[in-house]
C-alpha cells in the first residue's frame, strides 16, 4: 500500500498525463524508493510548460518559474514539478545562465549529477534508467553522469554532494569521478559558505560521519572553502588517532560537531569563529561551543586539582556540577555521551588518565543530584535582597545570587527564602562588597 505522500505524487502524474503531457517521478525519490529507503519528498519532471502545470492544478506556487519549477499542492502535500530542460552557460560554477525547455526525458536526465539520481519512474512503476544507475547501486559505485569534469564545472557543490552520497549510501566513488573531484577541489571557493555548511551538516548528522570526514580530508576540499576554516586542520592522522567511527552512535548533532573540534584541539573562541563562518545559527553555535568550553573547563580543573596547585580547587564532582550551571545541563549530558563512548580516550585525548573513567561512572548521577540549575529557580530574588539587606543595587547583587545558585545547586543550602537570606547576609559581611 502506498503512503499518502506517494499517493499524492501519483495523482500529480495522472493529472498531467490526462492533459496529454509526459510526467515522471525523478531524482532522489526514485533512488530511495528503489533502495527501499524512506522517501521524504517526491520531485516530478514533465513535458508540460510551467504555465500548463499551473492551469492543470487548482493550487500551485510559482516556486522557480525561471528554472521551470512550479510547486503543486495535492492532499495537503507539496510536490515540485519541473519542466524537462537543458541548461547552458553555468555562472560561478553553480547555476545555469540559460534554461531551455525540451520534450525529452532522456535529455533532462542527462544533465543530472550522478547515475543513481538520473532515474525516473512512471505512474505504473516502470523504471527508466538510461545511465545504469541501478547497476551502479548494485555494484556499490557512485558515478557521475557522462563526463565528470563537466558535471563538477557546471556545479561545484556537486563535489560535496558526492562525498555526502558516498558516505550516506556506503558507496565507492568511481575512479574517474574521484580523480575529477580532487582536481576540481579549488572550485569550491565559488560556493557560498551557507551551501557548504548545509552539506557538511548533512554529512556529520548522517549515517557515516567518520567516512565523510575521511573523504573530505583525502579530497582536500576543506582547504578550498571561500573562507578559511579551522576544520581544514583535520588530518588523517588526527581522524585516525581520535577514532571518529563511534560518532554515529551519538544522536545529538551538536555533540558530533563538538567531538570533531575537540579532535583539532580548538579553543572555544576559535570554534565559535569557525561556526560563524559556516553560517550556523546562533543557537547551533551556542550548543556546540558550550560542549567544547565545558570539556576544556573540566580538563583544566582536573589538572589543577591533581597537581594540588590550588588549595581551594574544586573537586571533580564540584567542577562537573559548576560546569552544568555555567554551560547548561544539556551540554553536560551531551559531553557525558561522548565520555561514555568506548573510544572516549582516543576521541578526547586531552582528558588525563582516570578522568574519563570517573566521569563515565559518576557524571550522570552528579547531574541528577543538582538541586537547581538556574537563577529563576531560586526562592529569593534581587528585590528580596535589596529589601532585607537594606543596600543599594549594584554588581554585588549578581555576585550574591550566583553564589546562592552554586551553593543551592551543590546541596549546601536549602532552596528556601530564610536559609538563602542568611547565606546572603553572611556572604555580604565576609566579602564586604562596595
């Protein structure tokens, strides 16, 4: 039985055919359907011109008329319907300067990137595979359609897509395709960092991030981005020594990215700068950087404590809990997931001997023991401090509230107004803030 999304796609095919036009499912949906993988969306190619597509359906969106694409809405689902076309005069190694509508499915498929993406299905499920994409898939090979040099010169982003497909689908990149990719790597300088980030995100968040990283290193693509990246410091030696294979066991994308940057031994500021260049969102940057910063903080505290350099140095438990207050419990849970990996010692080489074992054994319990994790949970406000301590507002208030948060979170004070006020008075008296 077809899923509702596929049923809608078939309805689109039938509607176009009833008007006398050719129409086929094309691209990734055909590939994934033939591989019996989940299909996220269905793209359709047709001999109908955009205006004819719009007349055929009651609900459409003129998504990309300049390239022959109309979005059709059927049963609440959206389908991109694109007229058969040829492309010429590619600008900046990314987009065609001219698009010509044609009546040939074969010629439309010929312009596509890889053989596995150059297949089509009609409404009855008949496969059109003029470039032997299924044979390549059976052989486990990723191959460009036609001449690889031409495909990568048309659209340099295809080099990153090639690596993503190879890692995600477990394919070997065909020899000529790989040679062409490596020789054309400098063309990546023409691709916007946002597009680069989108492909890297899908690689690192995919099924085989370690393989993607190895292919990126071998190809030299990371050295060729429009803006310089710290990620380009990844080497085979670092990737092998760190053993990034278990990254696929980590669900959180932020933890995967943090592990990669920790492999490079990046500080939090340099990681943040890299992520900004890659146009990650503010929230994504925060999520990744805080894991990196928390890791660095824990190691620094452990080293100080083990050396006895500071008589007042926090214990490992205290440091772990205070890190949770500073960087958030979410960051600490994700750091803990990295620490619990079998290959954690290789993945986090900066952690001293014995530290990983202790954190793996106790880190989760310590997080669970936290009484509170934010100032908003304190049963005492800044206004309460002003009233009961009879003092003017100033920087001392933030210092007192932070002290109360830490002491309450660590279980040294009950989270009740009276004990908190008493501790606040003691702190003010002892520290004599201005």
